[in-house]
């Protein structure tokens, strides 16, 4: 049984920060509850108060301002998947959001919850890495902007303090010519957490003969998310031929082994992540810029 707890549903960010500041580590933020309620049922989380952030208007908005796209932390996967703005400027993210769970999960689960839950398999995180996203972290003490990669401490752990909340995630609108792709592998297409996923953004040089710029990230292969710089440098400035793609794919699996060590699953995961990466790269190359 879930032990009793207080519940508050502030309507402003200031009020949410005040309540968080007052309760500190005894409180827990809840958005869609699709991860948290499971932890409550298992007894892994035992908050004395749940602070529901879904009634705070600025956490529910998707906006375009100052050359950036801002997504409130309580925006749902369903809203992201169907947002014209994100489809236009961050398609890799709207595609990933459309894969999360099922319609019911996408209607409840939020991008903020997906990030702060910090599962290595979370679908939105590698797309956000290649979009160079930044998180806006807010508390009673003020506001800080943190590159998303710096928010993660380990699997299911972030660097957020108990009195801090994630208010918004933003990424720069990409210059024209960028194209991207997200691919995931799971036991089933719906209602299954990804075994592995890959996100790629790239821009071809004029003439389409070589890759001018490329960003690569992968989900569920390393304890914390990051860009795969070695694989990026293999491809940057080169034509995307089979040999170069293979070399970059090997860099990606090598990176996985370096970060996660050799495990019983490595014999399966290494060739599969290489194949997924090549599929993702081909898909990105076929996209219309
Ligand atoms: C059946 C099922 C299928 C699923 N399938 C997928 C899938 O395919 N892909 C995938 O990536 N995930 C999947 N999930 C996991 C989950 O739905 C997502 O991670 C979702 O985005 C979590 O968001 P939420 O709003 O429900 O978070 P919550 O459960 O409300 O919160 C999760 C954590 O984040 C914290 N939190 C939430 N919002 C904030 C905030 N603004 N600031 C600070 N902390 C915050 C909470 O305190 C809690 O620790 C699935 C879950 C279920 C139950």
C-alpha cells in the first residue's frame, strides 16, 4: 500500500518553488505520474508531499522565441509528437515522442518527467542531445540554464537538488539544411521500452558529396547520455560511403563498451547498435533537408 501523503497543485512557478523549498527532500514533483506512481507502488519513493506541476501554464507551453524552441517541462509526449513547431525545427524529437509507450502514456507522460526520471532508455533524451538542448532549472534561489548532458549523474539519477525543478527545455532552431533521424529497437513497436535507440542530425556540404556537420547520440547504451564525438569526427568532412559509415558505427559500439564495460549483453548489443546507427544515418541522409 502507498503510505498517505499531502498533495498540492500550485498554479504558478513561484508557488511551486516555495512549496518545494519548504518541503525539500520530503517532497516529490509529479507530472504525468507514469514513472513516479510505479515507484510509489513499489515503495521506492516515499514522499510526504506530491507537488503536481501540470497546472502551471508556463510549464505547459511550446514556444518560439529568440531563435529557440522552448518546451515546458509538463508538455506531454502527445503534444510534442503533434506540434507543428517541433515537427519543423526538431523533427528528431517529435518522431521520438511519437514512439513513447502508447496513446494513453503519451497523453500523460511529459518531457520533463522523461528527463528527470533519467532512464538510460528514455526516448526523448538522445534526440535532445543532438538538438543541443538546455534545461532551465528553477528554485526559490533563482534560475539556471544547464546543458542537458550536465543534468545527468547516473542511471535514474540527476544533479537536480531537492528544491529545484526543471521548468523548460530549449534548443536552438537549426540553420537550414539540417536533417535528422531517430530509430529505436524494442521487443514490440508499442508499450515497450527501447532496448537501444540512436539519434542523428546532419548537414551535407553544398553538392551533397560529403557530410559537413553531424551530431550523434544513442539511448540505452551508456549509463548517462552524451554525444558520440569520436563517431562524429569519423564522418565529419567525409562522404557517407559504406566504409566510413562502418568505421563510425564501430566507434559508437566501442564507446558503449568503454562506458559500460563488457557485459553478457555486449555480444548482442555491439553489432545491433552498429546496425541501428547505420539505419539511422541512412534514414537521415534520405530525409529532405
Ligand atoms: C506502460 C509504460 C510504457 C512506457 N513507455 C515508454 C517509452 O516507450 N519510452 C520512454 O521513454 N518512456 C516510457 N515510459 C516511461 C514514462 O512514461 C516516461 O518516462 C514519461 O515521460 C515520464 O513522465 P511523467 O510526466 O509521467 O513523469 P512522472 O512519473 O510524473 O515523474 C517522473 C520523475 O520525474 C520527476 N519530475 C517530473 N517532472 C519534473 C519537473 N518538471 N522537474 C523536476 N522533476 C520532475 C518526478 O519527481 C519523478 O521523479 C513508459 C511508462 C509506462 C508506465
